[in-house]
């Protein structure tokens, strides 16, 4: 019904000028939590179309392929809620910090990137509470997704923008679904 928490997809398309790049996921200035599932990095501008460069994108193999550091090491896989498959990531922090990156994140080295070509980063998320979180590539500001979920979590009655803030300098394009 109206007001129930639902899965939403965020995506951004941008040019990555490197054959590999670190992907960071972290809650920012809060403890979380937020559920994350089906993390995708694909060549081109259509989300989830083509070969996914992310290993264990739906956390079906637990945290295999993902490294959890700092306060974000409180994150865990869960079978309680998922967008697809059996598992999802419960992204959460043991203490609030706005510092993400290599020191505080759930992270993975994404390889096989076609350097100099557009790729699309996408994922699904669900929250039952207010939470700010970030999904971004290292050293590529055009590929950062900052999501601000309002109190009440992810619902159908959020405004169309859904509180989604995208850092997209020129050369990047983005859309919210």
C-alpha cells in the first residue's frame, strides 16, 4: 500500500579514464542502514544492459569480492530483504562519519573497464528510515551517486527527485528512475 518501503534504482552514466577503478559504498553522517542490491557497472548508457563488471553484485555469495573497512565494516549481507535473488547488502556504520573512500567503505576493485568510454553505474536501494549514502568510483567525481532518503524511507509518495543528488560535472549524464 501507499507508504510502504519499496526498492528504487539509482543510476549514473559517465566516462571512466582508467581500465580499473575502486567502487565505494558508504553511509554518510549517519549509522544507516540502507539495503543495497544488484550493483551494476556496464559499458554504455543503459543500466543493467550487457556484461556486469561487478563481482557478486547481488551479494548472493555473501561478501565475497567485497572488502569492508573502517566504520562501514558493520555492514553485512542479509537474506531478510532483497531486490532479486536471496540476499542483499545491509549497508550501515558503527559510528557516523562523512569520510568514505578506502578507509571507510564497502568496496570492490572493478576491472575490465573500457577506458575512455561511457559506462553506467546502477544499483537498487531500500530504506525504512532517513539515511544519506554514497556510491562512487575513486578519483572519478563524474561517477558519484549521493542519495538522501527522507524520513519514512523509500516510498512511492516521495517527490520525483527522490532526494537523489548526483555530482555530475560536464561530460556526465544521469537519470533517476
